């Protein structure tokens, strides 16, 4: 049976099904990629598809100076990753259009983006790999390092973006067993000033990389990663405001927590309330008839959360307004 996937899904079908929709970079390759770099005392690292963070942590080798900021689409995975040692921040969002991130701020980016399927109704759509790269360019500082893991066939699609924004520092293909699965290569670039690339430049670039060497296990020379401080990341959040997470963060500060006692009481009520009635009128002694329920709701007494959490909990709000006036006059016969 041929499986079909939407354009925003990974094309790595079998692996996706086995891992509930997530496919992470092979850790042995990640470790080898990490050995290509010399890390400074402190640097900031962006991971747009962080997953369980094992890949990026394998690249840094658990280096304490790495300040890792990740984005993850799966809410449960994001929550678990956020609490891992070595992860500065992990937000649950769509990296393409759901984040607010400081521009020209990160000194390193590792990205293995989702791969679009080539032959399942994606004609005319911009490839996700290219969209991710366009976003990353904005967030990396000048001199910042990009590590981009993509199928080799995608290189022509992103070649102009790579040439226009990066100086290529390394390009390798994965080891034979892993390469046979997705034909993956790893591109390493150093961000430069944006420059114009002609068609001839792109063709020359593709000619130069026609024969890609295998990823070395222990590279002889290392690429120096520029320093970066956590304070440079002034914005790293979702576009949609998360009220409950903001409350949790504020609650960690004792002074703010004390000042928010009234708000804490309200939040507790919103989270735990199971019975009818948002005001303090209590529960009726006997079930109310339809007419009485209507009068209470329109007078504002029954507005708020109603029902039982997990069963029929809902927000009730109502008001009575005059929408039309009618007059009737008695005639002589009626």
C-alpha cells in the first residue's frame, strides 16, 4: 500500500511511523559532526526541530558553555525536553510561523529540517527545507555557524540561499548505511554579508560539490565557533501568549507570587472548578426548571464555567437584549 503524507510532514515514512511522527538524526553522525568544531567558553545555539534534544546534545558533547535554545512542534516532547539538563529553553511552536526570536543573535545553528515528499501533491509549493533555511538566516549572527542536514537532492533548491548568505566551510555525506536511507549530507557554512549569486555562480557551485566526501570520524582541522552570550537572546517565545506558562514562571518568584495572591486564587478556581456557578450564589437546593435557568443566565448569575471537568465543562455567558419592538392594537371585532 502506498502511503500519502501532507506537505508539512516528513517523507521519512517508515521511521516516522515507528517513532510516532518524529525522526531524529543518527547520534553517531551527530557526535562526528560535533568533532568538527572548536567551541568557545560560551556560545548560543539554535535548534529549530529539537525533538528530544539527543542529537544536539551529542553534537555539543554536553559542553556546559553551550546555551541551547530549541523549538519543538510536539507539545509533549517540548515539555519533556525543556526540563533536560543542558537545555536553556525549549518552546512548543511551529518554527515556520509561530515564533518570535531575536535576529542576528545566535552563534551556532544545527538543523535537520522536515523533508517534503517529492511526488505527493507538492507541485508549486515552496519546500520546507528552503523555508527553514530562510528563517535561520535571520537568526544567525554574522560569522555564525550553520550545520544543515538535508537530502543531497535538495542542494540545488537551496544553493542560491546558501551561496548568498554563507561561506561553505565543509560538506560531507553520511556514512554508507545511513546515506542509503535518505541520501543525507551535512553542509557547514559561516554566515557572511548577503551577496548576489548569478545562475553561473550556482552552476559552478553545483559542479564543485558533485563529488562529496564521506563524513570523517576524527577531522584533522576544527572550525572555530564564535562566542555568544545568553543575554544576546532578548526574544525567544511563541507568537501566541501562553497564559498558564506565564503564570508558572511568575509563581517561581516569591515576591511576585505573594503580590499575585488574588490572581493565584482565580487561576486555581479556573483549573479546579467542577461544579456549576461562577458566582458565590452556590448550588440550588433542587434542580432549576428551564425558565428559571434562563432568568439566571440572562441576569448574569450563572455566567462563567459550568459543568464537570472532563465531562461537559463549558463557558456560559449570556445577556438579554431587546432586538425588536412590536405593538398590537385591538380592532373593533378582535
